[in-house]
C-alpha cells in the first residue's frame, strides 16, 4: 500500500501537475491568439465617407454647347452615383459638394472633403475641345508624368480657370495663375502621397467605361488640377466625355447616358472599396 508520502505517488502528482500546467498554457495561448485575431477584425480599416463633386455650377457653366451644358450633366451624374452608393452601402456617408445649380469655389470643394475626413474625393467633369472631333473618357490623378502634353495642359488650364470667377483668388491660391505655364512648373514640385490609390481607382473607372459600356477610353493621366491639389485623401477627376463632340455630348445629356456613366463609376468604386478594406 502506497502512502501519501511515497516517492511514486509524489512523482505521479508532479507529472499530472506538469501536464495540467501545459494544457492551461496551451489554452491560454489559444484564447489569446483568438482574441488578437478578433481584435484585428474590429480595428481593420473601414471605408466611411466619400465626397462627390459635381464640377462647375451656378455662374460657371463649364463646357457649353447647344446640345449639352457641362454643369447640368455633372450634377446629374453625381447625384445618381451618390444614390447608388447610398442604396448599396448604407454604412458609407455620401457628401456632395453641391446638390443644386450653385457655384462653389474650388478650394471649398476640397475643404468639404478635408473637413469631413473623407476616404475618397471624386470630381466629375466633361471634356471639351475647339474641334468637334475628339471623344472619349479620361480619368486624372494629381501629379505630373512623362507624357504631359500641350493638350493635357490645356485641359488643366480650362478646369483651373474657374478660380478667376472667385473673389480674392490670387490670395486664396497663393498667387497661382491658371493661365501661366510657369505656375504649373512650380506646381509640379508638389507630391501626392495618395497617388497610388488614386491611380488604382482611376484605372478601374476607365476599365469600366471601356469594358462595360463600350466607351472609348483615352486612359488614366496625371495633371495639376487645383481641386485635387488641396485634398488630403485619394482624389480623382473624371472627364466623362466631350461635350464638344455632338454625338457624345448628346449621349451625356440623356438620362440613360448619365445612368450608364454613374453605373460605371459605381462599379469601379465598389471594387476599389473592397480591395482597400481587404488589404487593410
């Protein structure tokens, strides 16, 4: 008969205690690991706010032809895009720089996004050319690339020239002259920390235009647009087509054309949002 003090019994107890301790330690590590993974899910990046900017408005018509006016087209597309996002992503806050035919300073459009700590800024525009021949879509991020051309510079000058309608624009934009080539050289020194994300979304939008809607894509480009320069988040400017081209301008002026454009932008946004949240 073994007593409580026998070496064999004490050894068995020690072994049992060791394995109990080991099991407890394993369980602790397992629970801790699970908690960490759970916590990681709770702190994972979540897309919260988008600012949609309908270009031009009020006293600024933008590109204007007898068959189409840019400020009306951009507003219609912006509102449709916002509606698609609100209906499909009710947890995403949609903010418009304008919801009516009103004039909003370029700096204020960017500040609306900055004040609301937006995750993304999308500015919607229509293109124009002295010739009625050019057509197709372009999507821009803020920056300068090796393909900068006189044609692209003219687009930037046209979109930036709206500041001339603003009060005290020289002081507001640090003396920037939208018609000065030298001003754009200085402008090129700025770097956009969100350029990669902006270009990613721009590429998705152009792919949607081309693949889903059979539109002609003129590609993803970089240029020095003031409305993008002053934003603190990924930001793009979409030229949805040429108002100066009679066929494309009429297409953009129709409700069905505006639906199609908004749908393409929405699908690209959906892919971009999903990738961003998974990556983070």
